[in-house]
């Protein structure tokens, strides 16, 4: 009982820090015994995730209302990685030739361990051209340490920043990038973004991305559907079958052909059954 009580206290503290005191109260009142304890824990987690999703939606709605109004640039600490990287990116933006841009990129690559942590500060509250350049660096160098900052930029940035952040999250190829992609897919299903989201999920290429594809496969236009199907093929496990079934149920000839291609690489009896059904259509 002493260990169970300590675990409950930890959850209460975490919930309070997250601003979910009501959920903590629910957890305090839950039984600490057996099956009832497990069910209470599951309810707590689901309610906490619902609260987080609600908070993210509010952030996205606020950003949408403010879109087009540049946020004031934050002054960077002189000599910090962020300031050094900002200086290099300003020079790169001023380049008149590809050779100049490449030379500066090579300089950044040479000092990557020192400079790349500065990306986290540069992807928000800086002029948009600098933000976009910093985001591209995160994707180009597959900088895992930038994932959280990219997720924030994707939620509050304008259309261009959002699109670039989604691309970078895919290019980093780390499953942790699915968390901000999932949040974004719940609050923005614009046609072009659906294409970018599905492509990023496919680039990461792990089964945990399958629910995002299932949510998006009918959210966009034909291009979005095709990208979701191709991403399902990139993942290549039975986890993506629900998304492929939805695509096949509502698709045209191109959609069906892409679905057949995706299914070809997926093992298992359920995939085989769906392949047989599609051959008959």
C-alpha cells in the first residue's frame, strides 16, 4: 500500500503542474486496489490527454486569429549558440549565389554540435525568414533536440512556418516527431497540410503513425488520399489496414491502384483478404 500511495501522489503532483487539478482530484478518489486501480489510471490518462488536446486547439485557434500579425522578435543573448546561428542565417539569407549559401551551410555543419542547439530559440519569435531557415536546418541535420520547438512552431506559426515544420519533423525521422504531427492533424486538416502531414508520417515510417493516417485519409482531396496511402505502404505493417480500408471504400481508380501497391508489402491474413477484395473491383 505504501508504494501505491506514493505512485498516486506523483500523479497528483504531475496533474497539478499541468493545470489539471480537477483530474488530480478524480485520481485521489480512485481506489488503489486491483482492477479498479487500473481502470482509474486509464481514465485519468484519457482525461489528461483530452485536456491537452483541448488546450492545443485553443492555441491553434488563437494563432489563426493572429495570423498575419508578426510577433515581436526576442533579443538573443550575445555570444549564445542562438545568436551565433542567427548571424550565420542572416548572412545566408543575404547571399546572392548558391555557392555563398553552401559555404555558410558548410560552416554551420563544421560547428553543428555548438550551433544546432540554437535552433530551439530561433524557430519562434524571430522574423519569419529566419524561422524558416532554422526549421530547414533542423530537418537537414535531423536535429532530434529541435522536435519540441518544431511542434510549437507548427501549432502557432503561419502557413509557411507550419508547412516547413511538418517537413522537418518528418525529415528528422524520429518517432517522437509523431506527437506534434498528431496534435496538428487534429486542429488543421487544410488540403495542402494533409498532404504534408501524410508525407511526414510516411517518412518517419513507424506503426505508431497509422492512427494519424486513418484520421487524415478522408480529410483532404485526392492528393491527400494518395499521400496517406503511400505513407501506409512506407509503414508496411497491418497497423495501417484501417486507413487503407477507408481509402478503398471511398476511392477512385487511382486511389484503388495506390491501395493495391501499398498492400503488396503488408504481410498477414487480413492484408491478403483486402488484396483479394480489391482485385475483384
